[in-house]
């Protein structure tokens, strides 16, 4: 069975050290390259779809989480408070209270809505040491999170838009959801659940209902995935929330100059970076899509005489934004095998004939002129965003 913990360490994606602590992996350069590529893709996808990105601190005062409901409903999973004079600070278990403060930072009117606030930010869960492992169960989580503040009549269209973006993001990482689950709170037929049902219907998505699986502030759509062993978990979510707008006193002025309460749509397209990369390693056996592979190509000079030509080609590729390395140590066969072991998608070989002709021989392809070969490589590694 493919295990991301073994594979991630073999490929130098992450490292765990007792001096840092359990559930707190260190992302090594190759793993960080994967994460950076995916984060950049998500930020650009969100930007093109009307999201505004923010940064918020990873901790806040006790009063924030009392008002949001997290201390009451989620307190057992939060780290103990840190004294701050006469107050207490908590590491956040969720980003939504901070994003509520973004909305509340100034007066809002109906013209501001929908306001789509996004952040790829850290949050913290005091997971028990016995359940921690690799990247799939950690204590420091980097979440692809966003909150849409909108009028109630805008909610179905916004949720439908989120589901469409989820599908696009899943396709980009070549991931197929197992099923969609409508996770319900105690009220299975309330307004929030009906809005989610309407959006699922508009998108033509089949789903199953799961009573009792909703968040404390309302129902949600969970996108379920399965690892190669068939174990199921939630990755992407979209949730609707009437609770926190009321608790934080959020409001906007409608077209008739009346004060109205917005609803909040919570959503994450690909979940946490930790759980996502763990899943991708397992379902692809380390062969990630070309656009997010840590090293997209290696250039192999056959002899030292071709090192300059190999370096020149690699430099041109790097200037095009590609992640390319030159490997010159060891026999050519050993380097080709190493590229396969490291899950490098493209191998370019430069021997005497290629160097003299200004050509690059891609493994498994006919030799091509150097400028054409670079275009082929760049096209293969292009980030899958709409044109």
C-alpha cells in the first residue's frame, strides 16, 4: 500500500523532528516547491473569480472565540491560552472570526456584496499525539480558506460558483472526489440546508445526506475523498452560516437604506495543504501533475563536454518560470533511474550530437530543435488556469 509518510520522506517533501514536536512537520525544499505551486495556482484562480486576499494574525483574544462560538463548541481542540496582561490570547482553530473582522472594518452597503475574502493561512488544533501522522493529521494546518459575505438571495448563486471552482481545482490536481455529502446540523430542513440543496441541484451534483455531521453554526457540503486503501475523509467544504453574522453584529445597508444582516459562506476549494499533498502523493504514487511537480525537468549532459550546453538550456527554462535542474554526477543510466525514482516528469539528454546541433533529446521523444523543445516543455508544465 502506498503511504505518503514513507513516500514523502523518500522524496524529501517533509521532515519531522522531536525537537520541533509531534504533528509539526517541516516542509523541505521539494515539498515547499509543490506547496508554493499549488498555493500560487489557488490564489490566481480565486483572484480571477472576484476574491480579495488578506493576511490575518494566527491568534486572538478570548473574547473573539467566545463570541464566535469556538470556545464553547471547539474549546477541547484548542491549545491553552497565553497570558496577555489581564487578557488571554488563543491560537486560532479557524480563520472565520478574523474574516468577520475584515467585513466589520468599515460600513458596508449592498453594492459591496458579495464580498469574497480569501486567505491561505495557518490555524492550530491540539490533536492527540496518538492520532498524529505525516501530513494527514497535524497540529499546524495551512488552510485554503475563504468567506463570502452576501445577501441571502445571493447565496445559492455563490454556492454554485464555489462548487464550480472546486471542480476546476480538483481537475487541476487530477483528483476525483468519491462523493458529495450534505452534512446536516440538528435541523435538516431549515433555510440553510435548503440553500445548499438548491445549489447542489443547480449544479447537477448527486449527493447523500448525513444528519448530525454539520458544523456547530450550520450545515455544509463535504467533498469526500478516498485513499488507495479506501479510507474516506473530507477535503473540500462549503458551508452556510447565519450564526456568526448575528454574534458579531455584522450588517450592511440595502438599496432601501435599511440595515440588513449578511450570511457567510465558508469554503475551502482544496482543504489544507498538508492533507492535500498527503492525498496527492498517495493517489499519484508521487507522480504529481507536471505543473506542480517539485522538479519539472532534469537536464542530463552525457559527458562533461556538454555541461555548458545543458546549463544554458536549464537557465533558459528557469527564466521561463520552470523548475529545472542539471544533473552531471554518475553514469547517464544511473541519472535516468534517479530521475524516475525522484518522480521527475521530464528528462532532457544532451550529448555531443545534440550540443553541436543545438538540440535536446527528451526521453521517449524524438530530438527537437532547442527552442521548440523548450516550448514543448513549457506547454507541458503550464499551470491549468483558464486563458
